[in-house]
């Protein structure tokens, strides 16, 4: 049996509450000062159940190299862990700081330290961005090991804690080179098929690191290299096709991040069109092949091969030769792409003529098959450490296929996670297709990466993952090689091991469904403390069982995704296990929520998809009645975040109250949407800590959820 020194325990709790109060006041100050044009990053350090937070970034109005409104000295930290910046040169009595906001610059570096008295335990960082431009390069370096992490693609970093550890964060603002297309002008119409694109590229004033290369539609140009601040005078000779011709010019500098500048133009080639006798044939072509303008016209067929003179001109064949290329096949057959109207597979290669025309292969050429135009097999980026249960990001190497120089690109990716290596249907835990948004950049990685929703993975388990890529014309690659990974042994948010997030677990008396029975003594109903008000909401399911239950803070949702309504209760994140599996008749579950207060008229229900990081209105599937909401979910359907009929439903969702519902709710949502108030807002951090303290002293609920 474990015993406690009550005096020391209470003393540490008091210190922790005082620390949180100071941090909350600083965060409130931060909210007042922050501007939309400034950026900051908050790092949360966690070890042994304790947290410490530091904030750094750039503000345009910072003076003397830093912003005095942010650089407040730290106070005594709890004994467990502290993260801080050390700036003795600033002259304050206490040289440890929680904030380090500097003036804007091309390259910035912050040095901070972690100090822990829990040696030998795993310490982790999580970071949260506010207004950080997407094209920045931000790297976290563990000075003691030399290991670096790309903070723009990763979300956390873990290591075994020691007494003192030094880290640096380097932020580099891209400075793309200056690129100019001198000739021809965008939109130019020319009557010569042979042209030369010319222009300049320089890194002068953009870092002075020189030009590494200039390409046109992926092809290297002549003179596309320059050193330092010099200018590359580049040129590219090409032959135009009839009609519009598109060119994309990319200049890459010699910086460590290979910053790029891109310009695009369209040039239209129209051949000379002189037809003196108006017979449908151009004079120069008619003279070349017939010696005069009067012997025939476009409707004639001088060689009798079944292809008119006008068609011979269009296809570039000889109107006086039935087999212009001498391959034994008449021109009429070849220009008709060799399609036999009585045979759906004219060249006998196994691909139908309609498929080959749609996907860019030639049905007249049996060696040109659809398979040759498919994307290359994706290559998964390796994961070496144990995977977190929520928010893990998987990625691949860059998309590629044989047609990429012709403008092909990744239009979608399909990810699967399985509990066996063979990916048998019953073992697949996640099956999601991520489609490129129509306005996304062609090199965007948002639809290439998979962010795993909470509740899909269980602790101390082995899984296998694979992915396929789809190109712009709709062809899928083969599946990637299968990669295995294991999850963390212990869920840091469920140390009790009962499937309920310790931070929101309620074990005191509560009767959320108002039936006179304590929820903790009633089978099938689960109370949880909301992140917003520390009020209790009860959940019950009419099928299966709740195997994972937590609260998703709405501050984790991108600002542009937040609705006009108030996410005052944040989102409820849960998993339903034990459903029957029938792909022809997927299981349906009704979840009932019991709220402490009546939900106002106009309340909506929103669902969050972690894989696409989007929020959508799910009100059509929710019945809202006074203090109760009944939510309908279907295994593998629109309400299931894992996207597969597998007897499990994953669902992060919650109510959205009309704006102006109450002053308290408005104040709560303002704190949530500010992005700088911590996990639950500065005022509720103290309440949350007190709730955790009380929960640790209560007994576990009698009914244990299935292991997460």
C-alpha cells in the first residue's frame, strides 16, 4: 500500500496552484498584446504528471531585440520540472524567463533549458503554433545529443530527463530569389513554333546565397547558375505545339532550405493561316504537296486511303502516300488511333480503348499500357519511436510518377492501419482517403500526410500501416511496402488505466440524467468534466460500450475552421467498441448526452475530423431537446472517423451554442479562440488542477472501460 506525507503533498499542491495562477496572469497579458500579424509558439513540457510551458516568437513591435511585455521573469517552479529561457544579459534579478518574444528577423534562435528532479523518467515536449507562416523553417535541436526535429511537420519530442538539458529553436524566414521572365510576355501569341524563353534570377538582397538552378517545366536551362549576389542570365529554347503552351519557371537558391521562386506564363502558337482560295487547305501546304492551289481541296482524297486531304493536313501525314511512315499500316487506320469499333480492346493489351484514351496511353501502341502511367509506389517515412495514441502524423516521400514533368500531381492518398500484416478485412482499424482541396498548392502535403484520430490506437500494441497515391488523371499506385509500429506502453492521460482521460474524470457524486442514482453506481452512463466550465456531462450508448472517453479542447482546431457559434463545452472525444460487424448492414448507435443546463434554441452539433483537420456541421444527425442530445452514428459511415466497418466508432464532436447565449459563455469562447490561454484558458487551469487532485483521492469507478 502506498502512503503519502500529507503535509508535503498539500504543500506541493499549493505551490502548483500558485504557479498556475502566475502563468495564467501572464497568459492573459499575452492575449491582450498579441496581434494577428505576429507569431508565437508555445511548448508544453510534461514529466511525471507535471507540466511547464514556455512561449517564444516574433512581434513586429518588439524593441531592443525583444518584447518587454513578454519577457517576464519566472517564479519558483514545482519540484517536478521547469522549462525556461536564461538571459542574464538583460539585468533582471531573476534570469529565468517563461517568455522570449523577439523582434522580427530573417533568422532567429532561442536557447532554453529544462530542469527536472525526476531523473530517468520520460520527458516530452508538445508545441502549438499561433499565426506561424506555413513556409517558415523551424527546427528544435537537442544540444546534448545533436538530434534535430522539424517543428513544422512533427508535433512532439521525447527524451529521458536529466537534471539539466539545453535546447535551441531556430526559425528561418524563407527568402526566395528574385525571378523574372524577360521574354516572351505572358499571354503572347506567336506564329513561329521555335522560341526561346529568357530571363534573370538573382539572390541579391535575399540572402546573397546565389542561384543553384533554374528550370522550365522541370528541365534545366542554359545559364541558370549564379554565385553570391550575382545574376543568372538564363535561356531555354523549345518548340511549341499548336495552341496554348504553358511554362512554369522555378529558380532555386543555394540556401540550406533551397528557397524557390516560381513564375508561370502561357504562350499560344498559331501557325500562318493563309488560304487564298478558301478551300480549307493552307496555301504553303497545298503548294508543297500538289504544286498548285486548284487541283484539289480539303474534302478530296488524292491518295485514296480513306483519309481526306484536310485530315492529312491536320495529322501531318502525306496526302499522296497511303502509309506516310512506312510501317505497313495505312494513315487512315493510324490517325484513327487504331480503334476497331467492333473490339473494345483494339490492341489486345488488356486495357479497354476507353480507358487508354482517358488515362493518356495510346491504344494504337500495344507497348503503351495504363500501368506505365500509374504513380510510383509510395515510400513511407520511417517511425522509430513508440507512437502516441492521439495526433501521430505519418508521411511518405514526395509523390512521383512518369508523367510528373507533364504536370501530373498527387490528387489523393489512401491510408490503412491494421492489426495484422496481411491487412485482412477484419483487422483493418482505419481506412481513410484524403483528397486534395481544389485550391491547394500542387506540392501541398496536407492530403499526403495522415494524422491519426484519437481512439483509433490502443496502448502497448503493434500495428501495420500502408498507403497508396492517386494522380491527377485518377490512376492509383500500388500499395506501399507495409511498415510496422508500436504504441506507447503507458497513456500519460490515463494513468488509472480505465479508458477515461484522468484530466476530466469525475468520481464524486453526480446524477447527470436526473434519475436519482449516482452516475458512478449506474451501469451504462459515464460522467465527464467538461474542459470549459468544469461542469459534468453524462454519456450513454444504446449499443456497444464506451472504450475511450476524453475532451478535445477547441483551441486545438485551426482558427479558420471554428464556426460562428460558441464551442462552449469544447468537443467530446470517445470510442464505441464491441459493435457487430456487417458491411451490408453496419451497426448504428445512438449516444445520449445529459447536459447540466438546457441548450438554447439554435444550438448546432459539430464534428471534427483529425485526419483532414476540418470541422463540419453534423446537426442533421443530432436531436437536441432541452438538456439532452441524442447523436446517431453509423459504423464506417459519415459519423465514424476511422472510415471502416470494424465494430468500432470514433467520434470527436460537440455542441455549438449561438453567439451571445450568455456573458459567461462568451467569455469562455473568447478564451478558447484566443489560442494563447493554455489548454483550457488561464482561469480554468487552477480549477482543472484542483479537480485532478480530488480525482486522485477518489476510488475508481466500479465499471472499468475496455483498455485503451
